[in-house]
């Protein structure tokens, strides 16, 4: 049976209530508005997320992120960008950042001009973020998941599985959104993808589309349009079933730079020899801390090595990864000081950084 209200609505004889007008006219939030909301930055005035920015929870979230980023900018990011401008004058348009997790923060600081970023880790991508009435207060959880990289310069591997677990705002995508927004980028769109056997990108319509999962985020900033960030959930050990697909995809992007930081010294072992050899073949410039590729694998005929900071040896957790050859490189007294901290030895004046430059052929 059709009630009187339904008939009158159909005939135009009953005005819509204000809440019904809002519901009927509301458009889904854009990817950029979502990124800004999660990052504690105001979305566009017409955004459906705007109404929640007046809530004390969001205002406190925004104030805390403002405080954190102000400190980061002064102590870290501005200094890293200055270092990059001085020592990375021949940056390539592609950056490969293996073992990164969702760390776009430092990828952008060291390589701000890349047109394409390729990040990968074992952490799940998650669904495309959507802020809703039910999950809008989960922003505090995102802040907690980012606390180690914001305070120490690296994600704690032991915490990442729980920090980026499922849920409506789970996976690494919310973190990527936050870093993009806080870096002044405009998020154009995000698409779930997977890698085909020949390294081709295959868009997915849902999380049930198969593995390895990945995401392609298109973004821009005030100076450059048409930039892309890829994140792939891929095991890059020699036994990783999709490592060949990842290598083919990266190879198709052409000559690249590589960045390695806080990588658990995995490429010191034979179990990760394949990704180590791939980066040595593919990269034109490699910037890394001592957890990256051991110095002994850089052929002196192919690479110039420039040390920065101080090499104090690994932290106790990785004490067996001490590099005699790296210590010798630093002992020659040619290491250039750096005024920022990075990697596991994140304190200023304790960090090491190695710049490897491929020699002209």
C-alpha cells in the first residue's frame, strides 16, 4: 500500500525536509577532500566533509598534526630538501623505494621532483578511503599509526601489521593520503590495481580482484601536473611470487633513482639478492642508509660513493650487520656532515647516508 506522503512527494505537493534535501543533493567527497580531512586540513567549502571539521575531535586532530608538521618541517624536511637540491642535481623522473611501506613522506623530501614514485611493502593497501558518519572519529587511529615515522623517521616493522590492519580506514592508503595532502599535493584519484605477469597494470573493481594488490594515485601540485604514486603489496624476497612482475613494471618506467631507508638489512642476505641486483642494474642514483645495499656490492668501476654523516655501526637489534668496508669509507675523513637525522640511527649527528652515483659509461 502506498502511503499519502509517497503520493504527495511524487506529485510535488509535499516539500522535502531539510535533511532530505541535504541527502538528495550531497555528492561523495572527492579523493582530495578525503585526503585533506584525514590530514587535518580543511576540505573544500562545498565538501560534504566540511560539516565535521567543527567537531572537537577533528579540531584537536588538526591542531596536533599542525604541531607535528611544523616541527618536522623545521628539523627534518626543509633540511632534507636543501640537501637534495645540493647533492641530487641529476634526479631522474622515476623513484624506486623498496621496503618503504607507505613512507611517501621521506620519498617526497629527498626526491621532490619525481614524476612517478614506486613504493612497496608487505602492508595491505586497504579500500579506497571514504570518511563516513560511522568512521570519522577513526582519525586518531591514523595519527597513532604514523607516530613512529613522524617521530623517529621510520615505521616500526613490529607494529605495522596491527597499525595498518583492516577496517573502514585500514591499510596504507589513509597514510598515503595524509602524506600527500601535508606535502601540498592535490589528490586527483586513486585506483586499486594489480600487476599482471608481464608487469602490466590491471585496474581492479574491488578488493576481491586478486593479488598482489596495489594502488595508483594520480596527483599534482602547484608546479607539476600528471604525477603518479604506486604502492604495491609485494614480497620482494627471492621467493616472492610476484617479484618478476614488479621488476618488469619498474623496468618499463626506464632509468630511475632508488631510495632505501630502514630496510631491516634484508639486502645484506642472500634471500634478497635478486632485488638487490635489480636495483644495482636499474638505478642511476641510490640514496641509502646502512640498512640498504652493502658497500661490497657496489663495483668501484661502476659507482662513485659519497658518504654523509657518521657511521656508528648498526643499532643493537642488527649488530651482526656491521660493515667493515663502510667503516673504512668513513674512516678516510671525507664524510660530509648532515644536519638532519634519518634511518634507525635517527638522531642528528648519529645518522649515516650514502650517495651512490653511477659513473658515465
